[in-house]
């Protein structure tokens, strides 16, 4: 398994919080922690931008994707409204996680809580080739539900 060196900078608000880390040997995502000064209460339907207190320098040719944590999603209905959220290689601001409460009960985000996971991977750049016709496939223009229930 290969490794990629990524620079990270802590802001004062992240003092005492762990850096993003893989929780198991096979994990593809690293947990991000809430760097809030006080609990943030998300009522059902609320969206809040939660700071992590971290800035990163993703190398060119890579991106970071921020995704919901499955446990928060299943147990509490906590997700990201723009999942996955993309962090481009030229962004140098604080990582902030937009959380949405899709559940039925209020949810409190507290300091140090694992709120999302971040996956870093390569980006493929494309060049468009404009054509009059596309190659045929068996599926053709079959869209949503084309293969049955």
C-alpha cells in the first residue's frame, strides 16, 4: 500500500484534538473531529458548518473528499448536504464540514466528536472529444429503473 505525504496545519481551535486518522488497517477514510468551542445543536432539518481547526495542502493531481460517517447517518440521520464534499488541491482554508440533520430528533455536535470522514485520492483530468455519435452499448439510453426493481 502506498503513502502520500500531505502537509497539515493546526489552527488554535484544534488544540488538543487528534489529527485525522485511519481507525483500522483497512479503512480508506480518516475521521475528522469537530473543533467547536461549545456544542452546536442541530434541530431536524438544520444545516451547520462545523469547523475542524485544520488546513491541508493536498498535492496537485489529488483531491480530498469529505463523506458522512455511516454510524451518525444510520443512528441519528446526520449527513452532509453535498456529499461527497470536495477539497481541491489549491484550497488552503480551514476544512469545515457542512452537517445536516435528516433525523427526527435534535442532535448535538460536541468538541472532539468524529463528524465525518475524509478520503484522499487521485484526480483524472480529461480532454473532451466532441463527436456526432457515441459508441453503441446494450443499455443505450436506459435510465433510472431500466433494469427492473
